[in-house]
C-alpha cells in the first residue's frame, strides 16, 4: 500500500467557532467535517483514517488528507474540488451555486465490482472504501445511527402488537460504530438486550459513551442478567465478549427465551468479520496473509451464525437482517436457508421512505452543545403534531453523548426538511446560533440508494438493482446548490452490492444559503417519493399528489 508519513500520535480535531480560514463556509464546513470524521472521539480507528463500518475511510492516505485540507483552505468561492476515492485530484472553476466539493468513492465498473479487484486497486494506492458517510464527511458518531435504530426497534415492538419492548429480550451482535447504537436503542424502547462482540475494547467504548449498561466475558452471568431483566420488565443492555458464530448457537442450544434476533457485525466485508478459531490479536495479520482463505473461513462462521438466527425464527422469534449483508455472505458459506428471514427495510422502514422520510442530520460548527439544544427546540416547534419526533428529541437530549462536533439526527420527510433548514439558517443569521450549521444525511435514505440486500430489497416492481436513481439524486443535488455531493459504491452491504449518493448543505445565515437550502432539502427527499411512486407504492403516489410533487407520468 501507499507509503505514509503519518505520525501515530497525530490527533485530528475540527476547529470550532465562527471564524474561518477557508474562503467560503462551504469549503470551511467540508474541511471541518472531514476533520470531525477523523476526530478520535468520532472515528473507530483514526490512525488508519478509518471512520466506521469495517474499513470505511475519510481520505485515501495521510498525504491525501493533508492535500485536501490545504486545497479547501485555498479554494475560491466559485471553484469546485474533485475527490476520487479519498484523493484530491483537481480543482475547477464553476460558480457560486455549484458544490465546493464533488466526491466519487469506490466506484467500479459492473463486471469488476468484486472485493478482490477492489483490494488489488486499493493495494496499488488507487482507491479506498468510502462506506456511506465516512468518505463523504458527514459521519456524526454513533448517534447518527441511534435514531434509525430506535425507530426500527419501535417498529418491531409495534409489529409484535406491543407498545414498547418492555418484557422482551433481544439478541444481537456487533458493537462497532453503527452496531453500538443497538443496546441504547433497545433500552430507549424499554427492552432488555444481549449484544455479542469479539472485541472487548468495542464493548468498553460503548459503556464509556453511555450506549451500553455493562459487559462481561462470562456468558452464564450475562444470560442471568438479561433473563432477569426480561422477567422484571426492566430496560437493560449487557455486552458479552465472544464470537457470535459460537454464542448464537450456544444460546439457541440452551433455550434462552429470546424474542428478537438481529446482527450488526461487519459481515458485509468478510475480512472485517472474525471467523471462529482466529483471535482478535491475530485478526489483521491473518486477513492480510491469506485474504481468500480468510474469506472462506469467515463465510463458514457466518453460515453457523445465520443458521442459528433461522432456528430462532423457527422457534417463534422475530428475526431480521440489519443491513450488513450477513444473509448473502452466509449463503456463500453454505447456509441455504439464509434468506428465510427478511431485511429490516421491507420489514420496517419502507413506509417511511414512501414519504421521503429518512435520516436528516445536522452538526453545529460552533462546537457548542447549546446550539444543538436550540435547534432541538426549533424542530419541536416546527412539527408540533409529530409525537414520535418529540419523544425522540426528549430522549436524545437526555441520553445522547455528543462525539466530536455536537450534532443531532431525526427523521423528516418531503416538504418537512426544508422548513428545518430555513429555520436553522435564520437562527444563524440572527445570531441565535453561534456559528453555521451543516445539514446532511446518511446515504441510507429514501431516494439516494440502490442496494438490493438493504434499502431496495424486494421493491414492488422488482427494480431492486436499478442504480439510475442514486445517480439522478446526486445530479439533482448538484444542480440544486448542495455544498458537497458524493457518489459511492459498496457502502453498507459491500463491494458489488450498492450504489448510493450523499449531500451536505451549509446554513451560514446568508440569503444565498437560504435559496440553496430550500431547493436541496425539498428536492433531495422528493427523489425518495419519486422513486417509490415509480415502483408502484400507493402511499407514495398519494404523498406526491397531496404535496404537489410533479411526476409527469402519474
Ligand atoms: P464496525 O466495523 O465498527 O463494527 C463491527 C463490529 O463487529 C466490531 O466491533 C467487531 O469486533 C465485531 N465483530 C466482527 N466479527 C465478529 C464476530 N464473528 N462475532 C462478534 N463480533 C464480531 O462496523 P459498524 O459501523 O458497526 O457496522 C456494522 C455493520 O452494519 C456493517 O456491515 C455495516 O455496513 C452495517 N450497517 C448497517 C446500517 C443500518 O442502517 N442497518 C447502517 C450502517 C452500517
């Protein structure tokens, strides 16, 4: 791989406040959010430029990182920087409405879109894996996923005919950057949960950050704790150190009364899933020594892991794939029944996508948590009728520990997001907020992704794999005035399995920002409604008619 001059003690932290060194807030915000992605409080492995999701990186190398930062500081307000898989490759004269940065990460031509080919190119220093918000500089730590996970578990409770998860026990795996949101999401829904991770340091980190109540290496003790919590209707999260491919079958064998089963180990990348028989310490070296052999072993372990999940379903538990491609990998590992349980999107999320609802998020460049609390109040006032939103804002205000720049996430839909953006821009203009706000979203959104094992699984018209939609989404956001736009391949579910786009737009309090925000934050979720109208979803068609979305052939 590329030589690096990186000093392992280097710590990245974004500047705070309303003084900028870049020539526009668009460039300053992109720079701060890149740095924020690599803040040790935010990134899982900042020394390797890895933000989250296995190997999702913010920049290709430390040299590329330094060059991006330097270029953003020099960038004129009518110029656009192009980033190719984490490396700054060109600056072009555009205009003020154009994005300051355009990013393409990990894209490969169809027949070449495989992990071995990707890794070959990565080893040559030609590519990096951008995941979703890692390479597009809008990862905000575990909170980013917390709200979506909270909503998913709330939907699971409803599907079981319950008001909350009180009195239920959930089993899951993977306490990493995203998966680490699961224990808190379950306890916020009043349930008990056991979470398995091979890496003790990940469980310890979740306890430190208040996402997990406790952990142990003693499986018996863990089982006793969570079963008692289930019986007492107590909200409790317990981590257990172990390999999910061994612990899941063991829990099944012992007949532990588990109601809900899912998993968020990094199964999308077989090298980021630890096979049985390899220790955490040997992990990196073993994977590097023989990636093909390691892949085979990890798929075999995933087959054991998923077979146990299928058996829990046979026994009456609610079981779902939580967007990590584990069914597909387990199938390759020999588990023929892997696809007998559904993905979480068709099971719980799609009705929201039909309204263009998805993970809207923002971060305060001031660095002051009070700015986020002020935006929380503004959102609550803007949407007085939305009870679930109010409950979330209240719980988030109490229990979310900010990582890096203070940030917030909530799900808003078409004809809602722009109201929030305009309000925040006014608050920046009036001085109510101390510095600009950056407004973005996950690539996991209503109109921005093609991912047949996740967001577009089981589309009504069979259009799961059509990737024209995220390309149109990125082009439209570029045309609408976003501050930076990204187009990635392989995020969430791995190379060859998804194409997706992101946008981030800055509220700097200017009139120009208001015009851009109104267009971007209307059009971006509008593509979500459009995509579901086209696929034949009646609710999306009603939303389009009621809210005046112009769909020529509806
Ligand atoms: P991560 O790499 O930060 O964490 C993965 C964790 O899994 C690590 O802590 C690792 O130690 C653990 N692990 C690996 N193999 C294991 C095994 N055999 N047994 C037990 N633990 C094991 O990744 P992340 O950011 O938390 O993402 C996890 C997965 O979820 C990825 O596949 C990602 O693409 C997917 N994801 C899903 C969503 C969603 O909305 N559903 C969103 C983002 C990411």
